C-alpha cells in the first residue's frame, strides 16, 4: 500500500534549523522514499512499510535533541501524483 506523510518538526531550542536540516538529510538517505520539502513541512511518499520504518528510525534519532515535537498527517494514498488544485 502506498502512503503519504506530511511532517512538521519543531525542535524547541534556539538552534532549531540544524536538527531540522539533519532530519531531512537522513530521510533523503532512504532511497525507496520520495522526500519533498517546502517552507511549511516535509512530505514523504512511498510504500507504507518503508515510510513507517524510516520515520520510526529518523524520529527516534531526532529525539536525541531534547524537547522535539513532531506533527504528522498520514494518508493511505500516493498524493505526489495528484495534480495541485
């Protein structure tokens, strides 16, 4: 099953950009995923098991930064191929 995830990551410290960029870089190392970023969030597309496995691993690594908050929206569809409205 294909899935799409919209992720917002909020490291609650003054140096918040470094852990966000590191998280996105680690996600991009998962070659089975498509990762897109914009000014508001990061989207991840791929097979459900691949996406969830990668997210579990990378969110766990990101939690090494104290007081990190993630907000996820997950849908059981491949939204990267749906035209923009």
